[in-house]
């Protein structure tokens, strides 16, 4: 705490600006996860509920798959024109699209245009979201003191889970204020409208931020012209290409675990555990709090035992504990027991992201850091984001083995993390400048 109090006012502004932006990202995405099971028939009407659910999840996945493109586009912009400018653009675009989602017409109103407009908005949201993480995490790591890099890495990353927390609260309020059919008619729209609030807060903070001094110094002292296409440089340079591919292994595993556990949990609770919306919202509040504090914890620990060792420990715990914890979540009828089992499974399988902002910033030089770390982080979604769709297919085909099949999905991601943590070096002692 003494070290944190030593941060300058500008350093705190940068950290908070990044944290709030990432919170909005989590807020938007989890709102989609919460409402998917309730509104899938509004955009993809079908006599087969599973097909409607799959179609809506596919649109959700589109948002995630578009993130690597956004990471490349805005990462390129951030490396050429500055981290702060990229962050201002992404937060305006991001919060606007979250708000517009609440205005979408349904299939009954405009027919095929309803899913078409939904797809367009999710495409655009994926682009802005991909750029959001890259610039925010990089400017924070370039501003943070070396000794606090791990802790602040976990804190910034926890903003995503904080977005889950406030989305869980908003969802709980909405299902209480608009029970039953009224939630399908208007309640889900209200919670998307509220997404403009954290966006405005993040924008106001970012306008007061200074640009990264490390980036400014690199721009002033670098005798080479600014890279016109940093991603091309990353891919064409053998060393940087190797670093990118090895980082992608870790991110694929982390994304796969994350979206199988906490990402799929709202649907798992409502559709497969068969509990009502109010109870699901209550469970998700505690689960997301566990994810938020767990992410800070893993970032903090990584400063002392190393980034890769932290990933190894949590991946191993996921492999060992996933099945018994999910079985407990599925079988217990007491809501408090479900909260405990759900919180622990999320803590071990979805919080190893804490060291990632630091690790990715430490792996790449300043001139291409925004582009490379953004593409590596979001690139993990190319495969990892499909885990909910795989889970739905598994659970639908063998319904009597629900906990074991979902645990198997988590274990797949954990194995990928273990492979990546063995192939990548530890980076906690790297100097960013």
C-alpha cells in the first residue's frame, strides 16, 4: 500500500483510465451473455431452442473473433500516433455501440434486418474492443514503476471482471424491475442503455491523461521512420514472430478457460442447472467478485514468483479441481453452496489473466508494443472464443454428463496454458524502456 501511495497523480490517472475502459468492455460482453438465453428468439426465432441459442452465441463469438483485427488496427494507430489518442477513440466507439444495442429492433419488427443490424453492431464492437485492451494495458505498463508492474497489471485486468460485477448488479435490478415477459420486451434494453455511464467516466479520465513518456522518448530518439505497418514488422521479423506465436499459445488457453467457465456460466445456470434469473444474477455477482479479486491476486503474485510460474500453478489447479467443483455447482440445491462452488471454479480457472498486461508489454519493444501485445491478447480469441459453442454442443449431446463435459472443456484450455507457460520465458525483470 505504501508503494501504491507513492504513485504520482498522473500515474493514478493513467491506471484508472485504463481500468474503467476495460470495465466497460466486460460490462458490454457480460450483458450479452446474460441476455442471450432470454432474447435469442427475438433475433433468431426457431422452433428449436438450441438452434436459436447457438445462433445468438455465434453472434457473440463474432464480437470476440473481430478483436484481433481491432487490436491490429488500433495497435497500429497507437504505435504511430500515441496510446492516449487510440484510447479516446476506442472508448467513444465502444460506449456508443453498447448504447445502440439497446435500440435494436427485433425480428417481429423488421424481419431479417434485426439479426443483420445485430451482426453489424457486434462486428464494430469487436473492432473497438480489440483496440481498447492494447492501448490501455500498454500505457499503464509503460507508466507503472517496475516493482509495481505485476500488481498494476492485475488491477487493470481486473477492470474486466469489475465490468462483470456491475453488469451482474444491473441485470439483477432489471430482472427484478421487469419480471417475466417484461424483461424480454424492455428490461434487456435498459441495461444496455446504462453502458454509456462507465464510458463517459472513462472518457473524462482519459482526456486528463498524459501520453506515455516511454513512447514519446522512443519517437524522439528513434532514428528510423515510424513503422507504417507495425503488424507487418511483427510478422516479418523472425524473433518478434516467434514471440507472438508463443504468446498466442498462452492467450488461446486463457481465453478458452475463461469463456468456458465464467463466460458460459450465466447460460449454464439458467439452461442446464435450471435456476431462475434472480438466483442466477445473485450467483454471478459473487462469482464475478471472485474473478475480480483473483485477477489482482495473480498479478500481484507474479511479481514475486514470476509470470509463467503463476500461470502454471493456476492451470494445474484448474485441471485438478474443475470436475469436482462443477459437479458441486450442478448437484447442490442450496443457493449458498452454488455460490461457493461457482466462485472457486472461477477463481482457479478464470483469473490467471492478472500477469498478462505486464507479460505482453515486457515481450515486445516500444515501437511495436501496442500492435504486438494487442494482437497477441486478442488473437487468443480466434480459437478460445469458440469454447461456449463447443460447450453447448457437448452438453446437448450428452446431457447426463453435464459437469464432467464442461470440466473437460476447462481442462482443454488449462493444458494449452501449461504448454505456453513452458515455452515462454519469464519477463518480470525486463526494462520496458
